[in-house]
């Protein structure tokens, strides 16, 4: 989280004070422990919020205009709530404008605002900096309008902004964990009912190690949307034998194996990943509740291999980080996390081995790719909130 006093000073230098009280809001990024590419298939996911995220300093205006300055990019823009832009420009403003218009039309009529936005989630690392921007902005605008914050409705508004203004047909996981997470807990999300359940992380000397490939990805221009269409095609084909199926979440492993002949390649492998990943996610929840970190680690590796070979959303950099990590003593398991094609991996590591693991992974990755990976350790952060002071 950024220093809010420093950001308030920067806000005053940018927009002036004008006697307005300045309020500060924060929403976290996330790392997904397991349950990848299941969210838009109505399935189950198990993310953890980070201690890093996006901070918004906000003050109300008397009109319906929003002026916003990105501290990280050094850019300022303005938008009109009564005149939505076309979106899908590829600029950072798409996230701000999208969530503002979705909140304004779906939840609460907003007032104008001046906003200063600053983040410390690495962009493009698969840690959902985009959802953090959406949720922090939406939380700020709702609060300035005097509205109570319905966290699920806010998450849905953020998702709609991604769909309509950014062009990424994302699921609901990133926005829900950014709004609803509990500290030191994972969040089990049923992406059909949108119910959430905190799953306390087991006590003991282990940590969640996120490793950044430094390979940036852009989901809207990747094969993410293609994978979603392939899953929808799998549902259509399976309905010939299973008319009750609404999404791949409804397909059990047994049903998949009985009707595998209905699925051509590569649809067969896409479906197999989603069906088995849902099962792995629920099994991981049970293992965490038992405090069985080793069992969760085995599921991590199985998840990565499925994403690598069946869903084909990994890349050489992600595969290398996983292989380097699981070869080290003290690592229970590792997998890619996020949409894929770059971004980060997540590993469960004994704290006593953390330094040695990072050193070995750093050196092995540098030798192969000529760059050093980034590292982030988390124990689970809390969801969106207003910051006092």
C-alpha cells in the first residue's frame, strides 16, 4: 500500500485543495492459489488478496465530471459521466471510465470527483492490477456519493467494465476477491452463485511466494477470449448427451469420461482441464482446512501441468519457474497463476527455505532467459476499504 500522506500532498499539488476533505481508498491485487480458467465456466476458485494494490485519493466535485491523474504513469485525463466514451482504446483510462459508468448506471447515480490513482501491484504480472484499479475507483466514487457499498454489486460492475470498456471477457474472481477478501485467508468463490467463504490459511512457518517472469501479457490481445469460446463450444457439444449442463461446472469427471467421444481436439483438452481443475480446487480447500500444505502442493503441480498441456496457456518462462521451484528443498508445490502467456507463478514454501529457494530460482532463471525474476511474499491481505488518516 502506498504512503497516503505523500499521495494526499501530490493530490493537492495536482488538483488544489479548495477546502474539500480528501479521502483515501484501497483495493488489493490478488494471487490465485488454484482454480484457473474455471471462473468463467461457473466453477470454483481459491484466490488470496495481496497486501499490495491500488490507492485512490478522492475529493468530490459539484458537477458530473471526473478528473483523474495516474501517479504511476504521470498522465491526467477527464471524463463526463453523462457522455460515455467508446472504450476499448487500450489506455489505462478504459478501466476508470468503465467502472465509473457501470457503477453510475447499475448501482448509484454518482457525482463528479477528482481522483489521484497510485498502485504498487506490478502491472502485467498476472496479479490483477486491473481489478484493483476498478474496485478502488468504484469504492471511492460510491463513498463520495454517500452510498453504501454492496461488495458483490461493485465486483459485478468491475467485471462489466472489463467486458464493455476494456474488451476482456474475464470471469468474476479478480473483482470479488478484491472486494471481499479477509486477511490471512484464501477466499473460496462459487462463480455461479457468487457466494464466498473465507478459508483460513494454516498456521505454521510457510509462505506464499509469487515469482514474476517479467514477461508481460495483455489478456485482451491474447488467446484468453479464444479459450472461453472453446469452453462454450464444449458445453454445446456435451448437451447432446447431458441436456442439463449449463456450463462446464456441471460436468463431473465421470460424465466427461463417458462422453469424451463427443469432443474433438482441442475442445476435449480444454474441457478436461476445467473439469479436473474444479475438482482440484475443492480438494485443495479440504486440505487447507486440515493444515495439509504438502497435499495442496501436489495439487498445485497437477494444476500447472493441466494448464500447460491441456489448456495451453503457459509459456516457457512460466514452465521454467515452476520446474526450478519444485526442484528446491522446502517447496511443497508451484504453478502458474493468472490468465497465462506470461505473468507469475505461485509456490508454497517453508519460510526457513525461502531465501535459498529465491536464490536458486533467480540464478537458474537468469541463466536461461537473461533476466532476473521478481519476487513477492504474501500471507493474505484484506479486501477493499477506506483508509483512515
